[in-house]
């Protein structure tokens, strides 16, 4: 219609001046850059002229300006009809503004030109149109150089290419508004946004295949209210993933933490599923609440009426089908004397801390082994004993099945107060089945790691320092730190480098506070080699040998060098044995004999003393008897070395193959008896026995020179016993089994020399088994 209104007579029927005027007028109103504005200006111009002129004058003006009067009347009739229709359906019709609303014009035209929109292809000059059409801007378009991203066209003309004419730049936001009923919307997988307190998703909007909106973040409740509510309950209310200030949120976290801690203790599932917790809130929170903002508004109204509506109770959290838990079997702490050591329960398979963890202050590390924790806490004791029974050798295990029932049976009669677990359990199993079970048959190292207690050493403020399931290894690792901790906390000043009694009266025990616990320390003198120190030791078991050695060293330092005393008193044969022995230097022999003599005198005069006056008296008594004791011990040492020299000499003459086993066995035996430091190790009370053992070796060698086969037969059995003993030698603290082995050798090879204790192979084997 607009084109018809602007149509003019055929140029061939017009004079040249009219043709030029029509061309100018046409450009005035239909410039491609402002077609729609030109039409609006034309409408306003015609309206004003019609009002100012009569009908005939207006018709003449149209003819003079090359406008088609009938098309203009039709244009005005259509406008009138549209106005009446709009008023009839209740639309607001505003008068035409003096300044044209360019944006409004574009929006109005866009509503009817949705299939004529286009998006610039970034890889070329073409535009992607509706339904995968492609077009270019018509030549001469005012937008040709600018190439906006989005355009709409009044018409698309197919020539050699599809071209867009009468084109305007548009915003994709306007397209979405105009085509709200036509666009296709799609959404990506939603996620929970903790900061917004709402479920979010990415929205894509397209029209006729053109992506109008990409990557828009929208709240999920606008798209899928049900899923948005489910995610709010799951993430915000169940998992606590939101910045909430409500009291029930913290209370619920604490309640869940308590149940999880209880699960760690009993190592089984107790907490209900997330689905059950979500159902708890689903029943209580209104259906329209799907975001944190809506929840806050609802809870503000609801909280005064039902403050505990959303707070968990134990009944809400514990799985109904879970068996009851005996909390007494999983205590929070463990007694150690008057102290109580905190226990922690860790459920972390593969971790060093998995299982029960006991926090031990450094000064108590050497005492915790007596606390009975090798029996585990009561709640895990049955499982531990069951697993230990499964480590028994097959020939023993068959007497103790089913293991679970046997474990329950034996635990009814034994417990931590009876002694170490493996020893007491082995005894109980032996008594039950009448078949001997030794502690080494029960392999604690093969049970699941969580059944072995983890000992964690802590400092004075409770910070962990180191931990291990092997208490002995942990003690060795932290021995220096234990001593330093005791020294720092003890009320006794430690002393180093002392060569005389400068300690005053030494208390037998001291009490100190460490990590909030009362800890006992045990002061003692410690031998430093060339001096003596006062140290505070963690246990009485360490105190006794340390005090003895420290007192011995202090007496030796006060007595001076024993060389002059011994050199004057010893016979020449003894001095010659000491001087010529390849096994021991004379200086070392004199020094060790002096130490053994002081030990002898300490025993005779009541052992170490703790007061300064008592030490002065002890020093006088030791000084009076030292020379005689030292000479007597040196004589024994000389006799032993002389016997060893005679044995070496006789072995050197035994060169036949028949004597090889004897020679090797005797040489190894000599090395064991006369090892480095053997005088101090044997002590004054064992030196006579050692001399007897050397005489027995001489007797054996003499007999073996003429009867090699008779000597060789028992060697294999003795060596087997000694190999078995070496595996458990560290447990033979008093040397009783070592002595039995030596007496067995005397009984086997030189009974005429004299045997103590009636040793036999069977008795030695039983003694070694007991050490195992």
C-alpha cells in the first residue's frame, strides 16, 4: 500500500521537470536508511496538509507532488480500521508523537517479520536466516559496511542470491520478547549455587533454528519447580551447602556428627540415608519453597509457632534396622594409674590411624604398655580374639572352632587385669583344649590393622608428635624427646658432667603436671663414661639399672685408676695372661675388673644410695674393700684368658678333616663367651662360672683330639637350640636360658668339670618355647 501510495505516473508520460521532482520526492521518503521514518514523516505531512486544505485542493497537491490520491485514501482507511479494532479489544491508542519512536517502530515491525531475521555468520558476509536460509544485504544498503550481528528485513528477494532489502539492526533480546510464543527453550544439567541458595541451569533460546540466547544462567525453579525444590532440600537442608544463619542448621550438623562419630566407633552403618533425611524435610517444608530466599521468608513466619520443626532427633537419624550400640564398650578414655588417656575412633581403612587411637603424653609413653590396651576396648575385644584364633597353625586351630564361639567362651574368664593378651590367651586356650598353645602361635601382626591400637604421642599442649601401632618402635623413636619433656617438666634440676656427689639428696620419685595430667618421674644417676649426670627417667624399670650404673661410675671416678693397685698385687702369671691375650687388652681388663669389683661391693653394702651422707659412707666402705675384690676378679680373668689361650693352641694342632666340625664349633663358642666387654657383661658373680666353662672347653678339646666322631654327634642338636635361642634372646632379660645352654654344653662335653642345675635338651627347649 505504501508503495502504491508513492507510485507516480509513468516517466514517459511526464515532462522532464516533473520526473526530476518525483525522483527527489521519492528519495526524500524512501531512503533505505530511514524508510519507516520517512513513511511516518509522510503520514504526518499528509495529515497536516489535509487539515489545512479542502478536498479539491488536497487532491491537486497530491497530483502536483506525484502522490497517488486514491492509494493515500486507502492508507487512511486502513489506519482508521486498525484504530477501531484496537479500541474494540481494549488496546491503548496513543496519538502520534512529534518525534518518532524508532525503537517502538522496530518492535512493531519485528512482530510481523520474525521469519525475516538474520544472524551474521562470523566466518563470512552471509547471514543465517530462519530455517537455515542464508542471505546477504542488498547492494547499497546503509548497513552494508557496518554488518550488525542481528538484522531484520522487510523483504527477501531471490535473484542470483537471496538478498535482504529494507534492513534494520535489531537486538536479540527484542526477538525473544516478540517471539515468546514461538521460541524453543532448552536447559543444561542443573547445579546447586551455594552463594545464591538456589538451583541454577543454563538456558538456550532459539527461533527457527537461530540461537537467540546462549549461556544464560537462570534459576531452576522458573523452569522445573519440582526439581528445584528437590535440589534445595538435598543440598541446602540435608548437606548444609548454603550460607544459613538458622539455629537448626548448626544443631543438625552436630547431631549428624555425633552419629558419624558413633559409626566410627562401632565400624558399621547407623546413619539413615540422604533420601530419608530429604523425606524428613519434604514432609515439613511447603511445596512452594525452592530457594533460600523463599525459605527464609517462610521460616520467619513458621519458627515462632514450631521452633523445633526442622531439628533432627536421634530417632530421625539412626537407621531403624540398625542393632543397638553398647556405648560402654567404646569408652572415651582409658585409665593409666590415676590418669585417663583420651581415645579417638577413626574409620579410615589404609590409614595409619585406622581403628582406636590413644593419645599418650610423652612422659607416659613408657608406662602405657601396662595399661591393657593390647586387649582393645571391650566393644572390639571379641573381634580381636576371633581374628587371633584364625592365625593359629592349622593343627592347633582345629581344636578351637568355631572361632567366634570360642572367643566368646574364653573371654568370659579372662581380661586385661590378668596380664598381657597373647600370654593369657595362649594359657586359656591350652587349658581349654588340653593342647599346648604358645604365645608365638598367635600372630598379632596378621590381624586387621583396625584391631590394633594406635599409640599417638602428644606434647604438653596436646599436639600429635608421632604415632605407631608398634609401641616399642614409637618409644625408641621418641626416647630423646621423652627425656627432654621429663627434664623440662620435672621439679628437679638435671646435672651433667659431674665427677663427685654434687646432687644433694635425690628423691626416689617426683610428680609433675604434663598435658593436664599428673605424671611421675624417676630421678637417677646416669653413667656418661667420663662423668655422671642426674636425669629424670620415665619408669622405675629404667631407674634401677641407670642408678646402679651411675653410682658405679661415680665410685670409680672417686677411687682413681686401678692400674697401680692391680699391678702391685697380681701374680706374674696373671699379669702375663692379661698382657699377652689377643682377646683383651690389659688396660681394658683392669678397667672391667674394677667395674666388676665395685658391683660386688655395691651388692655387699646395700646397692646404690640416694643421699649425700649415705654416699660418703658407701665410698669409704668401697675404698676399703676395693683392692682385695679387684685382685680376686683379675685373677679369675687371668685364669679365663689363660684357658682360652690353651684352647686356641690345641685347636691349632687339630688339622684333620675329622676335627673340622669340632674346631669351628669351639671357636664360635669362644667368641660368644669372650665377646667384647665380656667381663662387665658376666659380672663378678658369673666370672667363676665363666672360668668353669673355659675349663670344660679345654677338657672337650682334649677328648675330641682322640675321639672326633663322639664329639661331632651332639653338635647339630646344640646348634639348633642356639639358633632358636637367638630369635628370642632379647626376652631373656635375666640370662637364665643362656645359662641353661652353657650348662647343657658342659653336661654334654665335660660333665666331670661340674654341672649346675641339671640342664637337659628337653628343659632348654621348653625354656626357649616359653620365651617365644
